[in-house]
C-alpha cells in the first residue's frame, strides 16, 4: 500500500502544479497561486524599482523658486513627448514597466471577460505610473483607462482615476481633468491621503486654467489632509506664492511663516526661500533694519544653512542694495557667487545687480564684463536676456573707445618724456614686475595650483611699455578682460582680478589668475614669445629646414631666434621697451588722431546713450585741449553747447556765440541762429516721409530729394530716423555737387551721429571709398567703351528737345546693337544727353560726324567724345571743364591707393590672416576663371568677391536713375519735360557710316 502511495504521489503533485499554473482554469489554487507569484515576486521587485526611480527623479529635480512652483515635483522635458524618442535614461522606470508587463503576460487570468487575478489592477497601475514618470503620457493614459474599464470595483480605482487626470493635465486636457476630478471628489467618502491627492491634482488643473481662487481652495484642503510633511511644506509655500500673485501680502506672509514654523519637518529649501520671500515684503524705509540684519546674520552662522549660503548672501546683498550701501552690497553679491550653486538665475541676478551698480557709478568697462557673465547664465530666449543684451551692446563702443583713449594716452605720455625720464619710468616699472613675479611665484607654490584669493596677476599690472612696432600698445588688461567676458569668462570680483569673490569657482587651472599669470611667465622664460601656430616649438629663424631639426630647437630659442633666457633678460631692461616706442612724427600724429576721435565718440556716447552729461563734457573739453583736427572742433563745440544747455546756461551761451562768430556759414551756426526756421506742419510720419524720399531717390529725382530732405531734417529733428535722412541727403549731395561736397556731408553724418549705423557707415566710407575716389584721374585706365556727350541744361528748351529727337531718330533708323542714349544729371542745373556703348574713339567720331553732317539730322550742338573711365571721373568730381582741357590722352597707369583699415572695425590678427586667406583664394579663383575663359575665347567678367564696394557714384556712365536715364534702343521715347520733336525728313544715310578723315 505504501509503495503504491509513494508511486502515485509525484504524479498527483505534478497534476496539482499543472492545474495551479494554468491561467485558463478559475480554481482556488490557480487564483491564489498567480496572485501570490504576482504580488510577492514580480510586482514587489517592480515596486522597488519604481520607488527608486521616483526618488532619483526628485533628487535630480531642481525647483525654480523664482517662479511659482508646480504642485508636483517633476521636471517635464519637451522632447520627451516627441514621437520616436527612446526611453528615459533612468533604467528604474524601464525595469518597473518590464516587471508590470511580465506580471500581466504571465499571470493574468482573463476568463469569460472577467479578470480573476486580484493583483492585475495593481500591475496595470504600476505600468501606467512607470510610463508616466517615463514621460510617455499617451501609453500611460491607456494603462489607467484599462483599469477603469476592466476593474471598476478595484480597491485602486480612486488612485487610477487621480493618475488618469494627472496624465490628462500633462496632455493639456485640463478642462477634462477638472470635470473628472470634481466628480471623483463627490465619490470619495473618507478624507485621507487619496482625498488630499485628488485636491492637489484638481488645484494644479485650476492653476493651468488660471483660476487661482479655486486653486487656492483645493490646495488648502490638500494641505490639511496630506500625511506627507514634504507635501505639506510644498503646498504651504505654493499657497504663499499664490497669495502674492493675488496681491494679498498679509496672507502670503502668514503662509510663508507657517512653512518656517514647521522647523525640521519641512525640507530646508522651503524654509530658506520662505524667509527670502518674507524679506521681499520688508519695508526698507520704515522697517526694523537692525532686526533684519541680526536675523540673517544668525541664519548665515547656522551650520544647517551651509548649503544655502548663496541664497542668504544674495538676500543680504539685496538688502544693502536697497539701502544704497553699494560697498556692502558688492561684498555680499560676491560672497553669494563664491559659494557654489546650481541656481543659474541666482548667479545671473548677482552678476546683473553688480553690473547695475557699476553702471550707475559710470564704470562702464566693469559693468560690461558683469553684463557679459549675466548673459551666460540667462536663457537666451527670455525677455530679460534680450533686454540685457541690448544694454550690453550699448556698452560695446564705450569699452572700445575707452580702451583706445587710455592706451594711446599712455603712449603719448611716454613719448613726451625726456630720455632720462623714460629710463627712470621703465626702471621703476621693471622693479614692480620683479616683485610681482616673485610674489606670484611664492603664492603659486603655496597654493599648489589651487585657487587663491590673491589680487592681481602679471597681466593685470599697468603696462604702458607694451608697444608694438606700429607705435601702438598691446591689448591691456581691461581689453583682455572684456574679451574673456564676451566669451563667457567670469569677470573680476570686488577686490580681485580673478573670479568673483576672489576665488575660482572650481579647480580648473585657467579660472585662477595667479596660476595662469605664473604659467605665462614661466612659458616666456622657457620658450620666449611664440606665435600661435602649428610646430610652435620650432624656431622661426631656422625657416623651412627647422622642421627636420625640431629636437635641437626645443627649449633653446625664442621666436626671433634668440635664446629664451636672453629674451627674458631683455624684458627687464629699459631699452627693451624704449626701442618699441614710436619714433617718427607721423606715427605719433596717427596715435594722437586715433585718441582724439575716441574722445569725441565717448563724449557723444555718454551724452546720448547714458545721459552722463558730466562725463560727456569732460571728454569733449579734454578733446578740445588736445588740439584736434579741424573736423572734430565744430561738432565737439556743438555737443558741448547741447550739454551745457542742461547743466550750465552761461557756458552754453558762450559756446553758442563762439560757434556763430567763428563758423558763421556752418550748418550748426544756422541751426543756432534759427532753431525753428523751415519747420513745416506735421504731415507724414518720419517712416512714411523717408520712404517717399527714398522712392524719389531710386527714381533719380535727385534735385527734388535734396530740397525735400532738408525740410524733413528740420521737421523731424531729434527723431531716431534723422541719421537716415542725413545719409540720404549726403548721397544726393554727392550726385549733384561732386566729391568735395560729398566728403563734407559724410563727415557731418559721421561726427553728428557717430553711434548710429549711418554714422559708422559714413566714417568707414570716408576712410575707404572716398580715398579711392579721390585718387581717380583722367586717362589712368584703359577704356572699355566710349561715349558722346551733348550739354543740355534746360530740358524744356526747344533746341534740347530737337536735339534729343534727332539722336533718337538716328538710333532707331540705324538699329545699332548695344548703343543706347540717356539723359544724365550732371549738377543742380546741368544735364548731359549721352550716347553709350561705342566700341572705340574712331567709332565715336564717325557717329558724331554723321549726326553733324547728314541732312536728316544736322546736329549743330557740339558733341564731346569721352571714354567711359573719364566719364566716371567727370561725374564723381564734377570737373568737365578740366576734362575739356586735358582731353582723351594716352593712358598713364597710376598706382592704386592703399585703402586703410575700416576705423569702425578693429579686427584681431587671426581675423586679418583669415581675411587675407579669403582674398588670396578669391584671386586664385579669378585667375582660374580668366584662364578658362581665355581658352574659350571669352573676356573674363569681374569677380564679385574682389570687386570694390558700391558707392553713390557707381556706374554713372551706364546705369543712371530711371526717371532721368531713358535708355533709347530702337524706340522713340522721350525724357520727362520734353515735347515730341518733329519727325525728320529726307533720305536715310548709309547703314555703316565711315568716319571722316
């Protein structure tokens, strides 16, 4: 019997196991077996992974206390909901989803449309939560909806509904969430954690819909019934923020105080920021400032607050800033920056407030550096970023011209010294360098390369001895700091030249000015001054063969072939610096001119952009003391007059009388004599008026544009479009009055509006295009074509009309290819009727002879044959009388003038090299094109990359304004102001005329 029992026991056990593992049989054993395996194996491990993932998510999330906090601590990434995205980098949510899916696939007992495993609702809930935290909200919504559909009597039904509405809110279905959560709250009978979660979710939905009153009511219920201290503290803090937005400061203060009163039950971050929010309501005029300072001093000394010293110091800085105690404010702002923080906006606020302090103190160089660092920390698409960027751009010119003025003043000061004074000056400076180097060396050895709080660095010592061969100083510390700040480097803090607070914000070598300066000095000692290029260790003196002897050159010589030790020794001699000073008067004058123009620009910038009238008048007065070039004197006096009208009426009257007495014919004098003269009634807006004038300019009605632009300039005085009117007038002046008047008009625009785009363009044109045009002479280039000119001063005169008709008839009857005619404006009262496109001078003489001698035409007016190149000179310089004396002579090539660098754009050596490379590449392309076209028997076209920039006189010989250049080719159209001439009579001349000999 026992033998049979033992024999059938394994079979019975196997049968029971098969029955228990089946998901198709609804038995007691199957239900409990699958429920047990699901709950204590798969779902248990999935729950651990989910909890761990949520904890990591909260630790990674950084609250932005500068804005209203969301109810749920969860960072939403926009790209997470995009189709095709990969799962989140957090593997815990993936593991939780895998476990939930496994439980559903292996242990679900869906028999007869009903789920028999009681753990499947929890599996689907875990599946939805994992997808929710994974920020895949649509699949998460499917999981939660499945619970509501399949398990309506589940114990997790309320949780599933709350999670579904949270997912709806993430999908921006806030109105749906409000409706469903409101209905859910009617179903919930017990006021427990589920009730608190439902109210919190409903509060967030109301906030998304901007219904703050309803949100506050629901959030108060969530605060009262939640069992989590962290949630309670968060809800209290958000309530305080909502009260502030609703202009209920007392309720907000009380709500923040309730966070503080939770003491250690509340996370420290909420307590600290609650104190800061209360501080924002402090009355700095009537409040108890002593109690305020005492409170924050205690908080700064509290060990528990060490992770939040950045925020506490920032608040103390704000307190002193409001008290106008800028010294203490700068101290605490730098202390806030000194302590590491992950709050980028706080760092940006520190930098911005420091920049504002220096800006208000008119220390624009330093302010610019702090604004640069502010921009690095701000979100580029924010409004604040754009506002600060605009303010920073206004400082660009100040930083640039202050650097030029300081640098050139130092050069001129040393150049004015006697030889003995120079030697003494540099010997004194060399002693300072040696002491500084020794001090830095000791500090670097002590710090072991770490961060220090030392002041200064070798590069920060004032070095007027850094002169280049062109008589200009090297870039000084202020300019270097500006450049670093523009690249995102940190500006110097108060009392230091390194990073804010006197310490590097990290252990990075280049954040420490001491170690950087020491390293630079050691490099120069070992290697000398080396160019920034490949194979820098190879001596440049060895030329092309140096590469093969690299090992011999290592560490032996400097870039100029001298041993590094010798070169370093030279740097400690006065002769080393003296020989780099400019020696010729031309170099010294050039430096003085650059310095004077910088002073003028600074005066105008301080006056117009920053309203710093004292600084502006100081710069302009100093400029006048420096005996500047004539073109700067009158604009400087006029700007001083405008400044003193505000600050000192007596000085303004004296300067006004001086301008009228010494410059009676100038525009400034006319304005001062008749400030309201010529003002017209307000009509079009400046934009509309300018557009109309520009349309006339494009149409070629220059005379009308000149007259009306003068009226517009007087009418819209002070408008931001005035520089555009002035530039338009300058262009028209050049076309009607010639190069000399054009140059004066450009100079006026450049000096009157130096900070506008038009002023900078005018300055650039004076230095470049005008120089090229001034060098143009007759018979200096091979002509590409020829022209015949007929003077026509009065276009309405019968003789002029008849002349035009005869030439038009001639061109129509002869059907010449590429021969056209036009009426070209020459001056205010003179015009030319021009025949274009003649191949050579003999061809032009033949055409002239036919027009004069054939009876069909009988043109009695004198015609003047001129090459296209000479015609350019005539139109640009308005010197037709001079041409009549010179005539079309033999070609005498002249050397092209050297075009100076654009004074409005200072570029680095690297940029210059890059531009030279571009120019060489363009020349190579042009040569290749010419060779290719020569092989094809074609004439090469000019390369647009190497062509001169356009100017107002460009193509005057061919492309004249539309209204006054009526090109005639096989037609009989007439220019404006002319009557149709009588048709010619007689027989037609031969088709191919021969010139008379």
